[in-house]
């Protein structure tokens, strides 16, 4: 109910227009502007339709990329921790240590297991 005493729900129902045949887009019929176009063009972007022709090969992670990921993880965890429990020096040190240790282990494993290219 609005401030002037009218019921807003009744106005919405009264102003609502049902879809007409002109409002419905029929995909089965070709459009008038499409003159002899390929069926491929009508489909739009299909998964894998714009795949590069070059071969993708695995590479070892770069140290600077690893540090940026670790920094992002640290900041995200600290921001969430700040909203839930508040920050303290012990919490910051524990998060930085845990993320640093996990990052070092993951980096070491990925560098050792990545094939040479």
C-alpha cells in the first residue's frame, strides 16, 4: 500500500500488457534481412568455435605470478577475517605464514612436475 492509500498491486496488474504475437521472436523462421546466409552465421558464438590454431603447452609458473596470487589470497583472507573477527597481529602473521607455506609447496610441486617445453 502506498502513502496515499492506493494499492500498488492492483495498478501493476491493470498496467501489465500480455505478450502479443508481434512480441514473440520466432527463431524457426529466417529473418527478412538474411539473404542466403550460412547456417553457421546464425548460430552465434558456439563453444570452441574460436579456438586458436596454435598448440597450447603447459609451462612452469613464473615466480612473479605466484607472488601475485599469494598476495591476492592473503588480502582476501584478511579482508574476510576482518569482517568476521577483526584483525590482530597474530592473525595477520598466521595467515601470511600459512599462505606463504602453501604457496611455496604448490610452486615447488608445479615447477618439478611441469614438463620441459
